[in-house]
């Protein structure tokens, strides 16, 4: 298996794990607060799952230090979360989607953005 294929496999596995973590935190907290805040809480927990997995598995051959990767990944993740939260709020509030489907759509869109920024900047080879 090529390096790109391995990286892609691990990116999907780590991303799915982080997304499930995000959705789990959201599911546990959405009834206690605004859905947008529950989404932010899910992001906060999933951020650490995502960074550790991507650093150790998806981009283990990164040409950046852990500190530099963490700083860049934080920017990348916050950009992804901004997209996520905007899409989530629009689907939830304006189009009246169910919170689960709005969150799933927002996570998928943000995942594409995060992959591109991670691959070509945060964990640049």
C-alpha cells in the first residue's frame, strides 16, 4: 500500500473516530444547552482525539515538530469548526433540519476542508 493510501486510510479512520466522539459529546449535552454550544463542546473534545490520531497515524511522517503541527492543526481545526458551526446553524435554524442530520452534514463538509489543510499545511511533508 502506498504512503498516500495509508495516509488516506488513517485519515478516514481517525476522522471517523473524532466525528463519533464529537457526535457523542453533542448527543450527551444538546438537551442541556443550545445546540450550537453542544456542537462546540463536541468539537473541543474531538480536537484532541483528532490531533493525536493524525499526528501518530495519518501524518506520522510529518516534516514538522509536534509543537508546530499542534499550532497549525489548531488553526486548521478552528477553520473547520467555523465552517462546521456556520453550516450547522444554517441547516438547523434556517432550513429546520433535525440536529443530527445538520451536524452530520456540517461534519462531512468540515472534514474535507480539514483534510486539505492538514495534508498540505499543518502536517506538510
